[in-house]
C-alpha cells in the first residue's frame, strides 16, 4: 500500500481523525490557558481531490464526500473546516491536519509543524502562508522529544506517520515512552492504519506495558468481517484525553460510523481504555 497522503486525502480515516482532533482541541480550549499544538508528520497541508493521485484511488468518495452527504449536526464543525479552504463551496481541496489545527488556534495558542521531506515541506510552507505556524524540516521522532515539555502549560502532539518503515511502530513506542517521562500530563494523538487484528493487538500489548494511566484507543473497522491483506480501517491512540472530550465521544463516534459505513456493512467505531 502507498501511504503517501496525496493518494488518500479525504478518505474515511481522515474524516475520523480530523473530526476527533477538532473535538479534542475544542475540549481543551474550554480552559483559557494557552495550548501548543505540534504536528510531527505534517505533510503538504492541502490536497487536490481532483488531482491525479487522489483520483487514482477515489478514496474521498468514501470519506469526506459521504460526510458532506450526511446531515448529522455533530459533523457540522468538521464540514465547516473543510469548506473554509474551499471558500464555502463543496470540497475540491482537502485540508491536512495543519490546516484543521490552524483554524482552531486562539490568539494565545501556538502551532508547530514538522515535515522531513524537503519538497513536501516547501508545499506545506506555501499552504500555511498567512498562518502563525512555525514549520520545521526534522526527523519527526527527534522533534517530538525536542519540543517537550511545551513552552505553554498544556499542549497536544499529533503523530501521523506513513507507516512505510518496518520499524515505525517500534519508533513510536520508544519515543512515546520517552515523551511520557518528560511530559507525563501532555496530550498525544497517534494515528494508525488497521490491516489485520493480530498485528494490531500485538502492538497494543506492547503499548500497554508502557503503563500510561490514561491511554485511549479508538478503532474504526470499516467492514463487518476482516478483509485479509487490505486496508480495513484506522484508529487513534490518545494519551491524556480531557474529560469533556471522552464524555462527548460516544455520539460523535456513532455519527461517524453511520456516515462512513461502506455499502452492505455496518462497520464498527469504538473507544476503549488500554490498561496494563
């Protein structure tokens, strides 16, 4: 599978990830204190849904376009954020996480973006022109640790790698353990693809052994039975989610499950705490 995001922009995983990011940051912003938002794998920031790569997969038709066809008001803020980069029109451009985070900024908040690949970093700077974001070109895992603890009392780190490297999960696990030692109260969001339950369960077991007290797992399985060897969905690990977020999560997950269920499938979108 090619995980370069221009092939997958606006797919079902993006809809879930970005809807939950909005809800998470809004929950944290119920308190007036400043937030630092850090995106370690920021990508290009903005994607053309009519471009050759997006058209080759057609995944937006099963993601953002389904969300726009759905009337559930719980998805209104997500849809508004997508419309904002399309000048209010129906989506032909899709915002990456940096654009969603930039829209959520209050005057006191900070946004730090990182993209290691020089060409993508250049596109990212162009996409974020006019925003207060700082853009870095560094190894994502080095930057993750270097930015902790954040300059503000509270913060969110978003880790959204392409999983092209065979040791990606090992690097995430090791860096998360080190980050938690430096910044035990911080909020961390880790995106992951779901291909088979056995591999994913093994990773969850390793993460449990980190003994992080507040560790939420959100899993979106698209199909009613696993489809061997293909993309079956995606999820998020969230460290230290705020109470306001977890309390509001069940109806949002149900709204997303209904909107994104493939034809002939109900799908499953659930949240569970990881405990050692």
